[in-house]
C-alpha cells in the first residue's frame, strides 16, 4: 500500500468511526431510557441501518481511493 493512498484514507476512516461511535452511543442510550419498547426498537433499527450505510460508504470510498480516483469532485 502506498503511503500516498494511506494519507487519503485517514479522513474518511476517522469520520466514519466518529459517526459509528455516535450511532452506538445513541443505541445504548435508547436502551437505558424509560421509553416505550416500540420507539426503542424503531430507533435501534434506524441506528443499525445508519451504521451499515456508513460502513458501506467507507468501503466504497476506500475502493475509489485505491483505484486512483481520489477526488470525488472531479466527476462533477
């Protein structure tokens, strides 16, 4: 792996980890709160879906960087 590519992967990885951490924190907070189980389940499903989407986007971004397309804005 080239150091050049590694430097471009750091930001997406950090942002993704922060967002995943947020969704995990929200998920655990919802379990602790005294709200109805229906709302807990819906919110937990949304958190899980958000986490999965973030991971999929991160994987796609890493593939783009590895493929040499480091600048997303160049497409537009």
